[in-house]
């Protein structure tokens, strides 16, 4: 048992929240296929925060997550995760990435909840060996943490959408991740399970000192759950406490979108002219 590295549930719960910066982004610009998707983005995320990342399709939300985990490289600016550059060996395993496709496990693959969560403990040092006592304990504690005790031996194909999302989150947590990046975890989850899943994420922040950044198009759910919202559309349009998020009309104004029935729009002369050509 790795006593010096014991980070069991009990020990995690006794750790007080700090003002430690988990994520520091300064003037970040990122391009994909030659097109700039993020420009001059600056964000700080502190330990224990639950941050909602919202914005239109193509606004750069997933690109930001991919940059945090090191898949995409900055064009300009700086990004530090736990004080290190993305994917640095010093912070290996501290960031848990749960993409949209994480729960799309092929139906022909049969794997239990415990086996799926155990995959989170694998790394370049132990992928061929047996799990240590500490790793086995971590898997069991993580299953308990996400509320899946009792179904640990059930094939994941038999789980509900909400249970499966809990299982893939548990796999990320089993790596001892302190910072979870979730891309649309509510997709395909029914309303009852959605509420339960959001409560789990809130508990992970408050009770287990985890830090979460979650992308979602479900603005209602995200405003009822997160501590802070970042509205991203290539640039940061809003970053603040959830309760201060502008309403839909204000967001439209920020984005430069006018109401189509507004009296301020201009009608071209050719449309008003009775002499325009008939189709």
C-alpha cells in the first residue's frame, strides 16, 4: 500500500479549499485548420470551482478544453495547468478529460463498471502489470464516490444514460484527477438522471475538493448548478458568477444580434421600390 501517497476519500474530504490556481490562461489564441477559433482569451480557475462553459456552436468551447489537455497547441499566449504546461509529466493524471464520446462504448464490448473504472488507474508504468492494493482501493472508493455501489459488477451496456455518465466520470477520477473537463455530459441523459448527475458534480466540488469545467448547451441546467459561467464566442464575452449571467436579450446585444422585429433594421431600397423586377 502506498501510504505516502494516500489520497483516499476520507483524506480528500479533510483537505480545506484554497485559493490555489488550477488553471491560468493569458492572452491565449488557438487556430484549427488555419482558422483562429480562440483569440486573446484570459481565464483563471481556482481550486474547488465549478465553471460552466457556454456559447454558440463553433465558439471555441471544445477547442479550449483540447488546449488545456495539450491536444491543441497555442498560437499565442500562455496556459498553465497546476503551474505546468499542458500534458506536462509533472501534472500527469491530475486532469481528467471526459469527451462527448466517452460514453459511446461499442455494444459488442462487454465490460463491467468496475473494469471500466479500473482503466483510469492505468499508466505507462503499470499497463502490463497487476493493480496494486492502493489502486484497487481507489477504484472501489471512486465507485462509491459517484454513487454506483451495487452495480459495480454490472455490464455497462445495462446501465441507464445517467449511470453510464457516472461511470465514465469515475474512470477519470480513478486516475486521481483533481481537475475534471467535461464536454456535454448531459447529452442523452434523461431529466431525472440529469438532476442526479449535476448534484454529483456539485458534491465533487464541495465535498471532495475537485475542480470542474463543464461545457453544456443546457443553459437552464448549467445556471442551476455551476458557481461561475464563461460565455465564449472566440473571445470571452462574459466571465462571472452564475447569478450575474446576462439574460437572453442582453446576450444577444453583447453578440451584436438585433431582434428581427426591431424598428432599427434597414430595409434596402430595392425591396421598397414598386419598380423592382417580378420573379
